[in-house]
C-alpha cells in the first residue's frame, strides 16, 4: 500500500485544518489506518487511528475532542480533521496503515502542519 498525505500548512492558533491521505496499490478497506506526528526534536507519536470499517476511532489524549479521524473506503482516503489547533500541534503529520494485528508497516511521506500563536 502506498500512502500520500496532503493538506498541511501554516495556520493560526484556534484554526482548523483537514489532512488527507490517499492510498493506492492495496486493499484499503482491509487496512487499519492511523495518523502520527513528529514535532521538531521529539519522537514520533501516535495521534489517532480508525478501524477498517471506520466504525471505531482511537485518539491520543492530547488531541481528543479536537481532532477527528475518518475514512472513505470508496475513495481509498483517510482524513484527519483538526480543530482548535494549538502551537504544540506543530509537527510533521504522517499517515500509516497496518493489518489488523500487525505493526504499522505502510507510511506516507508526511505533511507539515505549523500553528502560529
């Protein structure tokens, strides 16, 4: 599965942004999809992930209530809607995919989100 993330940019604190991740080359509907981020000087961290059907989503505590992950299996795309952005959300955001019980093995190239105060 190849992943292509897009939608990053420079926004002010309190703004919203929607990231997209288009998948190709595999069976998207069989792939658990997630979002991770890596801030400057920090390790990559989990943000959210969504089950194959899109019925259940999981979030890091730091984004719960502000971010929403969703997917469209007809379009082979996963989204991350980010609201009430904070400067500490500044990071490169990566989409990722995995089998149901496997490690995160598919990674997109990352898209930069910068939130100014």
